[in-house]
């Protein structure tokens, strides 16, 4: 396989490198200072918000998304070296709206979401107006194998009723986090790999409780966070299934 960069990749790499030289690297200490001085570490860091409009104006926005309708339309081979560049500074991928878990959630919505789901959730995520989280891992089971998940969603009339406990729901610490993709058991009678579904859950829905922010190797990764979340009798419309 030929791994040489094509013309599109070379162009993006040049522009991305120039942006990082001008705006990212000189502000590494600014980020640290602002986060350290914050009275509430679970708020957006000002320098990141300052740089986002500059990145968008430079055409360096939503680079991760292969769907040309919504993103840059780059394939993995084209995007990988850009991700490598952004990965040199832990916080800078958000400047380009290319940070997880929003990237994965946006890809799911772009590929599988309904028009209504895309209008309600995908477009604000693409604009960077809101954030999202992904709720799969559970404390009581080995969730690295997704077929072990025990959190449930039962269809009652025109609503899903959700019950479960998730943890390490990355992104839920950000106050702009508005929606979670909730992985759950919906069809326990089906074959092992056809029992589960993904359901869009607004974090403000009654019964959603963020219990705490967990640490990873001693770091809480504020203002991003990895939350333990309880879903207790949460009701969402039937149309929220992806």
C-alpha cells in the first residue's frame, strides 16, 4: 500500500502546521495558566474558545469527518497525519472540532442518524455549539466486550424507559455536554451480537444523574472529564434510537 501523502493531505498538513506554529505552540503555557487559575476547572478554557473561530476561518474545522456533506471528506489515510499533528498537544484537537468523543458521535449521527436527529444534535455538534458524551462502559461488567452490557432500555408505548449505571462516560464533565449516546440492552432474546442499541439521551432529561467525575491514572482531565452517570427511569421518545 502506498502511504505517501497526496496533494490534499500535503495542503492540509501545511496549513495545519502553520496554524499550530502561529497559534497553538505559543499558547501552551497560556492554556496551563488559565486552567490552573480557574476557580471552576470544569468550564471551557478561554484560549481554546479564542482559537476556534480562527481555525474555522482557516478551513481547519471538522477535518475528521469523511462525509463531505458535513465535514472535510477526508479518508483515514488523509486524516491520519493531521491527527498526528494535532495529537502533539493534548488539548488542541478541540480547537479544530476534532476531539473525541464528539468525533465518533458525529460520525455515527452522520452515517446512521435520521434527518431529525441530525438537525437536533449533529448540526450543533458540527458548529461546536454543544458537546456530547458516549455512555458504554459499566462498573459491574467487563464492558470492553460490548455484548456484556447490562444497562437496559424498554419500549413502553412511544417511549424508551432507560435504567442503568455507566462510568467513564468521557466528555460529560464539560458544561456544554448536552447529549449522550447510551449503549443498552434492548433485545435480550436475540443473538448475542444483536441484543443492543444506541439511544440519544439529553443529559437534562429527568432521571439522568451525573454522580462523579472519575480519574484516569490520577488525572481527572478537566474540563473534559470521565463521568459516572446513573440513568434511573429515564424516558425518551421512541425516535431517539439510532
